[in-house]
């Protein structure tokens, strides 16, 4: 069934969109990532104009994250306090990110920067997570106890706060900084930033994996809602028809994903996310390295 | 009715000046884009009106063009720099129609002389206006060629030679396929009669392409009241998220 999208001004298959939404929704619920880093390239691929894809994707992430976070609330796996601290950083970061984005746009080459950002961050994060979780799985098989949490420099900072749900007593400075840097990257790369946030929470802040997913989703809702409003009022690129189709699939997928996620071991969850992140990274790297079939591309004038 | 009478009057007065003229019909002069719009086909047909017998010599040829609203387009070229492919040069094409279709009764080269093409801007390269590339770019023509190539690949530009059927040098008909990815606007439709490569008569009309119903309402809201539109999008997202969660928790029990 073909459907005409009023803002994107293209006609696409409705079931294809529902399917894509569902697939990305499952991943979103499982890993606590918004799924934007997967969905946005997929939307480009089926012929949605990039500006519309990025803006609409933000709107869809709001829905799937909200659906996911409700499931996590029931399990009490959301650290509201940590989420709020991260969110404050995230909104500051998103504001900064939009500013940086506009400067880069004026200089040209913003596409390239976005792609390089993706390859760099996805590569580093995916690689680190992959090897870490591989080691963790090996250790459990050998029967070794997991290494005790070490006290590092993070524990020496001031403004300490107790995060009961995460079982942490740390300074608010690192979470705020994580929030800011994720916010900046999210605005530049046009994603919720969950795939950066989740590893940062696990490895930098030392939060338990189960709490990380819910908390990340909680924070993503607000950052992407902010981005959606920004796109809708400045670029007029949010296609609500496209968003509805994606999010119907997405919210159902997110519910399924959350249930799968709860049944899986933390290490397995992390290694799967790592593999996925590395796969997307590899695809983007190839795009940059191999000669494209069409060297020319069209764009609206004035950019 | 008054409109038709006007056309009839115009045809009458015009034929006084021209030996051969077009009387045009169309299956529809309006294309409505609704939710399940998936492209459209427009039938363009008509007759050639004459006061005198058919002139001897070369037969009459018919060219039909349909062009969408024009807009400036930036064409970028990728080059390998430091091992990766990046956009380097860019050329701005001042005016390129969003859609352009030509249907002819024989090969375009046979039915139209270059000077006439230049005057009426009929062929695809002539329909695009590019004032000039920046001085530092060599081979600027490659950019316009690339624009045509990319647009042709998605059927946004079409050249269908031999698609106009002409009977007895008097009746003609053709069908123009409008793709699903269509933008709003007035689509200028032109019919040229040529003999021996010379344009002997032309006729111009418009096809109105409009979004209707929900499509129109959403599009207008997103432009006229962006804040409300944004809030509505968010409200739908939150409601859908909550709804799915509620439905699933019922299933769990």
C-alpha cells in the first residue's frame, strides 16, 4: 500500500515503514538506544530527503523511548535523579551543538563531518564494548569472579550526590559532562545519542547495565522532543505522517525489545549492541572509502 | 462556459493568422495528491485545425512538453581527498524544473531544428537554465549532464520519442506519466506543431497539481503554525508510546 507523505513529498510503501519502525523499535527497547543511528541511514536509503529523515526520526524516537521507559518504570530500572542530571547537561549540549552545526554549515562540508563523527565514535565505542564484553563472557565461563569496582579519579571530585537506584555516590560533574558531550554530538549527528550515552554510563560512571537502559531512554525523550520542536519550527521538516507510520511499528517493537532485553544477560546485551554499532560503522566507512557509483549529487540551492 | 467560449473565440481568431492550429483536450487539467497518491497518468489529445487542405511535403510532427515548477538546484561533485570521497566542487543551476517530460511523434532531432529548440526551450538541456559556473570549475557542462542523468533515473525527467500518435496528420494523442514523488504547482503544458523542423504553431495550458484533504491540511499547518504542528507531532508520539505500553500490559495479565 503506497502512501504519499505531505512534507517529504514522496510516495512510499506503508508496510515497509511499519516494518522498519518495528525492527528499530525492538533494538531500542533491548539496548536503550533511540535507534536513530540505524533508522536515519535506512530512511535515506528508501528515498526520504535527508533533512526530513533526520527531523522526523527525532519525533519517532520520542515515541519509542516513551514506550520503552514506561516498561522500565514498572521494573523500577530508571534512575530519575541520574536522568535529570544527565538531561541538564544534554540540553546545554544540544544548544551548543546546534550552534556548532550552523558554523560548520556556513563553512560547508557538514555532511562529511557528520559521517566522520559517526565512523569515529561508532568505531571506538563499538570496539571497546566488544572486547570488554568478550572478556566478561570468558571470565564467567572460566568461573572467575568479575573484577571489583576500582576507585578512580572520578571519586575524588566535589559536589557528590547519592544515586540510590544506581547504587552510586559520585560527583555530579562527570554525569553533567557526559550529558553535554552527548548533547553536542546528538545535535550534530541528528540522533538521540543513546549509543554514546549507554557505554559512557556503563564505563565512565560505573552504573549497572540494567539501570542504564531505562535511564538513557528517560533522558533521550527530552533531548529528542527538544530537537523535534527545533526542526518543526525552523526547517519545517517534521513529517507527521511518516512519523506516525514509523512509531506505530516502533512502539510495539520497543515493548517486545524491552522484554527480550530483561531475559538476556548484561554481557550478551552489550556484545550484541557492540556488533551492531561496528556493523553500521563499517558500512559508513566503506561509503567514504569506496568510489560511489554516482559522483554527483543534487541539493536545494543556498546551502 | 465563458472560459470555453473564450477558448473557442481565441482559436477562431488565431486560425485566421495561422494555417494550422491546435485544438486541445486533456483527460484532466487537475491532479489531486491525496494520501494514497501513487503517480498519475494524464492523457493529452487533440486535433489540428486547418482552413486549407493538408500542405504537401514533409508530414506534420507534434511535440508535447509538461514541466513542473522551476527551482534553483546545487549540483555537487565528489573527489577523492586523503583517501576518502568528499564533496569538492559545486555548481548552482539557476533554474531546473522539478519535473519535465517531452513526448514526440518522431525522433526529437528530426522534428525540431536547433534554432527553434533554442527559441522555445523544448529539449531537456534547453529547459534547464544555467547562467554560468564559477570560474575555477572546469568542465561545468558535466554538472548539468549529471543533473539530467540523476533526474532521468527517477523519471523526474523523461524524453519519450515516438509516444505521440498522429492520425491522418490531423488527430494526435499521448499519455504523460507523472511519478509518485510530485511537488505542488502549476505544470506548464505545451504542444508544438512542427513541419520540416520549423515550429508552425504552439499552444500552452496548465495542469494544476494540488495536495488535497489531509495532505493539504498537514502541509498548511506545518507552514502556517509550526509551533502547533510540532506540539501535535510530540503529542501523537507520546500518546502512541503510552498506548502501546498500556496495550502490552493488558496482554501480560
